[in-house]
C-alpha cells in the first residue's frame, strides 16, 4: 500500500513529466549534459571539441563544414525548413548534443525581419558608430545586436565588417569603420567582444582587402605584404585580438593572385599561424572556388551550400587527396567555436525584442556619432530667437535613409525591402524638430522644386536641408557628389537664406561645392531607428556634439589615390570568366600602389588639402591642449592636459599621432591612440594614453616580423589629424 505522501509524489511526478519533456525540447543540452562528458562547461573549448570530434563519423564531419542554403539562393533544399530564415545554417549533431548554427547578417541590426515577421532595431551605420571613437559605444552596439539575434532564434552573427576605407566610393563603406586600422580594429573588436558575450558566434569580415564592390567576385587586390600587414590586415589583427571572434569570413576578391577563400597566405600563414586564430573560416556567400586547394589553404566552412565542401570533400578525403587530419581541423574549429561562444551551454531561447531599449541605445549612439562639420554660429538653434524653420529635403517629413544590401535592416510598418531598394527609416526629422520647438513655425518642402524650397527658406529664420546619398553592397558610387541635383538645391536654399544648415545622411564622404555658402553642416550618416531624435537633440543643443570623422572627406575625386575607380573590363565578369583556365583566377586587378598611404596618410604624404580631415569634428565648446609628456618604454605612455575653454560641458576625443623615423619610409604620421574625456565648462584633466609597441612598429617583409626601428619618434596630440598643437620628440630603440 502506498502512503498518502508516496501517492502525492507519484501523482506530481506524473503530472510534471510532460512539462519536463517539453522543457527538454527547448533545452536539449540539459539532457545531454548528463550523458556526454564534453557537456562539462568547466572543460576548455579545445578539450570539449576534441572529445566530440572523436565520436564523429565522416558524414557528420562533412555536415559541419558547409551550409544548407539561404532563402532566395537557388532552389531550396529539402531540409530548408530547418533554417531560421537567415543567411545560412549548419546542421547540428543531435545525438552528440551539438546544436545547429543559425546565421544572420547583422551589420547595423538583424537582417530579414520583414520576411520573417520579426522586428529589429537599426543602429547607426558602422562608419557612423566609428565616429564616436568609443569602445563602450561599440560594446553597447554589439550587445544589442547579440540580444536581438538570440531573441529571433539566431546563434551566429555575420556582422563585424572591417575593411579599411581605401576607396571611399566603395558602396559598403557604411558597413566598415573608416580608414584607420587602429581605430577600426579597436572598435570592431569591442563590438565583437560584447556581441559574442550574448552567446552568439561572433564574426569579422571580409578577409581581406575587399575594398571595392566593382567586380568584387573577379578582382585581384594587388598589394605588398608590408602594406597589407600595416593597414588592411592590422585592422583584422587588432579586432581579432580584442574581440576573439569565433569566425572569420573570407572575402570574394582575390589577393595577390589567389582568391581569399583559397589563399594560404591569408588563411593559414597569417591568420591561423601568425595570429594563432583558433576559430573557423567561413566563405563569403558563393566565395568558395575549390575543394582541395581551399581546404588546404585553411577554409573551414563553405557557405551557403556544399558545392565544394559536401560530397566532393568527402570523396577527396576518401581518396586521400584531403588528409583526414585536415577535415578534423575544420570540424574541430567549428566545434570549438560553438563551445567558446556558449551556444552549446546556453541553448537558444527566443524572446520578444526590447523595442524601447533598442530605441534608447540607437539614439544614444547616433548622438555620439553625428559629426558637426561646420558652424558659423547658427548652432545650436536658439529657441528664444528662432521663430520659423524651413525643413527641406526629400523625405525629411517622414524618415531618414539607410544602407542597402545584406546589411539592410527592415523598418517597421511596411513590407520587406527588396534588394537595393532605397529604404527610409520612419524617423521623421520634421516631427523631431517640431517636438523640440513648440511655438516655432516649422514648415516642410521636399525640395523637388528648388524654387518653392528657396521661397520657403527665404521666409524662415533658419533653413535646414536634409540631403542624402544612398549606398549599398553590390555597387560603388561613380563619385562622391550628392545625387539627384541636391547640390543645386542646397545652393538655391543657401542663396535664399544665409542661415542654412545642411544635415547629411550619407554612407561615406561627400563633396560639398556649396560649403562656403551654408552656415552649418552636420554629418548624420545613416542614423538608424532614432536618427531624427539624435539630430534634433544636437540641432537644439540638448546634446553637445562630440563625434569625429573616422575617414577623410576629400575635396574632389581627383585627389583620391585612384582618381578613377577601377572597374571590370568587358568580359571580365561572371563565373565563366573566372574559370576560363579551368582553375579559378581573378580576371582583372586593382593595384594598391599607394601602399601604406591610406586615407589621411595619403593626403599628408601628397600634401593635398582636404575638405575635412580625419579625426575632425566640432563641438559647442572649445578645448585647449598643453603639457605633453612622453615616457618611452615597452609600452609608451603619452600624457597631456586638456581644458574645456568654453562655457558648456562636452566630450573631447583627444587624439595621439606618431611620426616614425624618416628611414622607415612611413607616411608622416599615424594615429596611435586616443582618449574620450568628459569635461565640464572650464574643467581641465590630465589625459594619459598608453601606446602598444606594435603601433609604433613597421612590418619587416624580409624578416616577416614587426620591428620597432630605432630612431627619433615625434608624438603629437590634439583635436584632429590636422590640429595637433602638441609635439614632442623622443629617441626610441
Ligand atoms: C555578403 C556578406 C554577407 C553574405 C550573406 C554576401 O553577399 O558579402 O557580407 O554576410 O552575403 O548574406
């Protein structure tokens, strides 16, 4: 006979059983934790990966090293239903407790929310966020994307773009973090660190020298080893060191003759050996060109399908053309990444995205990213004296433009965006300005007819023109001019009203033939879900601007290292052209002969004046620099005083540059560090910046090593690359 207590226990256990079973469905690792020794989270990711690998069959290993398709990429596979609607997925190994990898693009927010009936926050574009020069903002950026990925059922990001801006007409400039490898690498590293901390596999891309979109699948980037290591690759090196991403995406283009995803120098010699990268390399979508060569070069995972890393790889392993140890290495790296990022220990848990929290983060980062380029005293707008404002510009009543391609975030309240559609986010400048100016007569004109826009401007105390330049993956800009006759519109408005402010919504630098005629210019970039609020807060002085340009704005295209964009010659595009010899070969080249002279390093070396220099940005207050002290050593310490000499609080990005000894052949100076400091009106602070030895070194091609060249180093500090009042030289060895 059962006692009453025993009976109660039996009943409650019976009732609980289905609940537990259901729970396990969502949390399968719980069950496996008891049965599989590698589920012990105290073991290292390497130990755990090794243990799983020993249990795996050849087919299971193969299933780990390729994707299973992407919606819209050819005919769906029978197992397409297992995907989460993202750019790709890798099957899990259920019997061993290894989950599927669900990948999504997530450059400035999670992609494809439209098709999938979900919601994503749009952050300011990546180049915008780089203008904050703020590792904490980069962390908040990554953490938000990580959370939204998981909420939507993804456990891997394909964000983390970091190609340095060699070519400002590159249509993907907005997805990257500007022209300086130390700034870009530091920011992307912090983004990845915090994104991956949300238990998603982090990614950095496109490795490497994918610096233009024109002919991206056919082009050979020809570049010297030293140049690469000190510029394009240095950004990756720093990003990987700080962020420890579990994945690196190799690029579409070739580098020095070999396609990136079968380039042994890039994938094995540099990434895996020299940098000791322990994660996995996945190909850009359709960027794999071979089986044996790519595998030997160090590609670990083909996306989005298995043209080379499916059946063909299996056969190559069975035939001894690809050693089993090589396949094991690919599989081990993927498993290790799953353990490292925590996707095994923290199984997917969908949830509702924090919409309001996302707005708050997006606005805050936009406020830190909007660069005040010109102010002849018109800003901040004084609500006491401004009685009327003319708001001009296409869509300035309804929204702000966003960047296209695989980075595109879908705005709420409308159907999913088509590829390369111009998408205006519903963040209305008109509404934001009206909200901050009660009692002020704020009127709108789209600018479609410059005459009516000018007439409206003439009657107003202030005119604000919202101008845009749309860019996207899969295209480069023909030039840096504003499209759609916006230059002429701005000229007309500025003639009608001398108090004209231009707000730029751009993905890269723009030329400004009207600059002398306007009173104010704000670079708002692609400003994200709450861009209009951020811009309005700056216009009315609720926020004191602090952002600085992460890239040079040249005066004209003729001043660029490549005045003419190198585009594919006739017949050079397409798979057939690449495979003409039977082996994949690039069909045309871009010679990066400017070498180390990227961005400001080019304009400095060539003595070319620019429109706005790298590191430039105004504030509503002013700062003074003094008392530079250098302590050379293993790590060099640079300190100086910064004083807020104006009458309102602000944040100053204090920049430190170094000029290397003349015999190094380096450009005149390079950014080596910075500090972002908050200063009340009249306040002074000592700033101390520690400089990594590598940042003062050159890459010696003959020795294949970084080397600090003994000699005289000049340290400079100040508020932009062309405003460096403090100089000090020291001898270093
Ligand atoms: C892009 C990648 C992207 C991938 C998946 C490619 O076209 O170059 O950046 O992650 O597609 O959408």
